């Protein structure tokens, strides 16, 4: 194989590898919208359990998960059984935290 073809193949391999390792991004960079139903709240641990709809930007199917709440998130007016809309942020350690949420609009 000529030297130029080998270099081109190597450059293409590096480019594809870089794309595969790129962080996931949502509609607003590192934030991902979601919606679901609140199952339980652990206010003392700043956690909420939600059965969420699929989150296509993350490739997540519908599932039930515990989420940590960002410090700025308030639980005022949120109760189990309510439908909510939320925004997730991926932390440096790979965990997803709820940055904001509101009651779902009907």
C-alpha cells in the first residue's frame, strides 16, 4: 500500500475514534430533557425516584430510576404521583443529576 494511502487510512481511523469518544450532547449541549412520573422523594438525600419516558438523546428506554437533585432544585410543590418535566445534566463522574423540573403541562 502506498505511503499516502496508509496516512489517509490512519487519519480517517483517528477521526472516527475521536467521534466515537465525543461526549453525548442534548438539545442544549450537556443538558437532556425528560418527562415522567414521580414515585418517591428522599428530601434528606436530595434524591427523587421517577419512572421516565424514553430519552432519545441518551438512548434510554422508559425506566424507573433514582436521580440526584442539583443544589438549586427545590422540591416545593412536588409530590409522588405527579407528572413532571425535567432537565438532566451529565456530571464529570458520568452520573446524571436533575438540574430543573416543573409539573408537566397537560
